C-alpha cells in the first residue's frame, strides 16, 4: 500500500472526489447556516435544476455529509442539514473559495490566452473553449 496522498489507494482521493463535483461543495456551503428545504436551496443557489439538486443531496446523504429530515406532521415537508462530518468540509471549501477569489482572474487570463480567437467566426466556434472547459 502506498503512502503517497495522490495515488490509487489513498483517502485523499476520496476527499478530492467529493469536492470535484461542482454541486457538492455548493450545496454543502448553502447548508452551512442550518436546515433548508429543497425549494429554498434552489432559490439560494441559483442555476441548479430540481433533478440535479435531488441527485446531489442523495449523493451527499449517501456519503454521510447531509441528513434528510421529514416533517412529523407533513411527510412532504423535507429539510436537509449538514451532519457533523459534513460541517468538517466547510473549512476546506472556504479555503478553496478564498483561493478562487484571490487567483480567479489569473486562471481566467491563462484560459483565455490558451484559447486563441477563431480566425473564421462561425466555423467551429467555441471548440477550444469547450475542449478546455472555459466558461
């Protein structure tokens, strides 16, 4: 078994996998202030479909990061909240967010310089941007 934190059988890869899905970190961050209903999460997050939110919440619940609570009087009233384990990820998510705030312009500039303008607009437009994940 290897001790290198980035190779195959390491727990660090588990953490990177959890944070590699864009919506995982966003939903965890949105739940930081306490329990929330899915409709309120969608409104707070913006840009996430009901389907993707449901999938994300199920994935986070499966990983022990989010807890689902059904209302005692109305089974249709469901709230989600962070578990103690889920709260432990708020510190690294905050650190990555701070890094993005500080260095995001440099990353975008590098992405733009890596994607030269298309000499013939309309022909394969945006192919480089799509290939390299530029927003």
